[in-house]
C-alpha cells in the first residue's frame, strides 16, 4: 500500500485534503505563518570515499553475476574476490590512516577498469548498477587522456559536489556541509500572536506546507514554492516569518509581488569594520537624508538603478570618521554611490534594530517547538526507508499526524474550557484513586490498570 501511495504521489492530495478540512473546522487564520527546515536521514549507513567505491563495485559485480554470468567470468578472479567474497570488505575496514590514500587509489582504479571493460556492451550499460559506477567515476575522479590512453586522477575532497552519491543503497541522498548526509524538509505553519494561555489553547497552529528536498539544496529556494502551494489551496499567508537564509532581496521582492510580506533578518554582516550604508538615514524613495554625523547631502542623483549622493568637501575633509566612511572624494564633491539592491538591504538592516521588528519577529522561534514535536513524536529525523519517494511519503504522513494530534489537543482544550466542572470531576476521581492505592496497597499491575482507567475516564468526560 505504501508503494502505491509513493509511486502515484497520493500523499500530496492526502495532505491537502486533511489540512484544508482541519483549517475549515477550526477556523484557522493563515494570514500569519512561519517557515523553517529540518534535516532528516534515511535508513542508510554513513560511508567514506573508500567505502563508496568498494560498495558500488560490489553492487555491480553481484548484479552482473546474477544476470550475465558469462560476462562475469571475463573479470579477473583476483579483482572479483576482493569485493564479492564473504570476507571481502575486511581488507577495507582495517585500512590504516597512513595507507588510506593508497587504498583509495586502488579501489578507484578497479572501478575504472570495470567501467572501461563493459562500456561497449549495451546490455551492461542499461544496468542501474553500471550507471551508478559511471556516476561515482564522474563525481569522484577526473579522466585525463594523454598519448592515446586514458588515465584516472582522483579529485580533492573540496572538488566533489554536494549532490554526489553518498551510499549506493540510497542514490537520492545528498550532502549538506552544515548538517551532513540525507534530506531536508521545509515546513510552514500558521501561528497566533496572542500571549494569553487560554486563547492559545483554543487556537490550532496548523502545518500548511511540507516539502521534502535534497540536503544539498539551499533554503533560499523554498519560499516561493511554499507561498504558491498555500495560495493555490486558499491557505496563503500575508506575513511570513523566516530566518536569514530565506530573507534574500530577491525573495523579499517576489514575495511582495504575491502579496506576502517576508519578515527575515538580512543575511551576513554589514560589511567591513566601520560605517556602512545602513548607518545612513534614508528616505522612502532611497535617497540619503543625513549621514551618521547628521550632515545632509548637497546633491541627490539617480540614474536607472544607481544612486549618487554628494556631500560638501569642506565638511567631509575634516570629518574624524573619514577613513571608515564609504563616502569617497570626487572631483567636485565627496560621493556616496550605491544601487537599489544595496539600498533595500540597508533599509532592511536598519529596520532590524527597531522595537517593532523585534516584536513581530519574536514569534518565529515558535516553529522550533514544532520541529521538536515533529521529530520526537514521529521520529522523522531517522526514517526506516530509503529513496526520495518513500522518504517524502513518510515525512508528509508524519506532518499529517502532527496536525491531527494538535487538532485533538485543541478540541479537548476547548471542551474543558467550556465546562470547568469536567476538570474538577477529573481531579476528584484522580484523588480518590490515589487514596485507594495508598490505603489498600495494591500491586503494581493493579495500580497501572487504575491509572489506565483514569485516562479512559478523562477521555469519556
């Protein structure tokens, strides 16, 4: 059943239908939302470069022996025994650090020899394990042609792309320099701005968007698909909180064109030590009103997308912060030149220090609690499946589970708040049962059944 759902991608309409129904029943306000990502791992072992080569070769040889035994017999027996025999991998597991480079050179040469041996055979070239060998060869090595012969050169670790094969058992898994091997899940949810506990209990924070991506993808590319997906289902936000990885100038502009205000800190630091453009006071149209010292410019120009602000030479030449200031001396004035993009980034950076921005942005931290529930209650960070489709199936179904769990908690909270006597009755029954336990000294199995009845009683109430 899971294979059918994964193959036909039925998890998407399933998530959309359940999320839409919950939003309708609980009157979820989706105007305010927040987005973040979580790194997850499939059921695969972490492999080093030597193990990637050796495992890929073994996988190819096993499949070749199974489907083309006559071709398998053409392979040198010493080479096949190194990878297919029962104790084949023991020689790779006990490699000394000082000999790792030599061993890596050896296994890469074996893979290259096998690739060259069968590159003219069409039947072998169609095998998925052969294509995997070709992928490892292209990602890990450079093939140099000289004197009518092809030689193999290993790439340096820094030259290997993050989208390279991490384990033959899961070809879709990639690498993130920040979090390691696996996948990542983009999660967007609604939130409320109330600080009152009773109101929070009656409000459902609903996960409105879930998207599984490869670990090598940047979070910066996740904003627009999330907004479009929710808007198409009538659950689009008007304000979206995100961290600095999502808050690029391009994302901010595109979000505004779709009627969404992206609230996120500017990526990176203001620049070199000293005064930056964000320290200048800018008007709404992008011109400088005054420098950090309070001096107004005597010249304001704009040509296409570039601004040019001129300051008096008499004032700037005597300024004590002249060496740190981005205003530079020109023919007639001291000039400050910047583009529209630099202006928007400077305005956003200046806005980060306002109390209004801090008050709005403080609700972004709430999604960390969602990620914690998503991980601890469902175990999404360590899945027992492999492959992109099965990983996506599990991640989306677990997000649906979080939504249903939250909806159930909100429903119980609403019922309990509407009738305070239910809470009081539950506490009375709980005290009576504890008293019986202490007086009669029941054994641990009866005590466990007693508290199980308490939970059943709470549900019935």
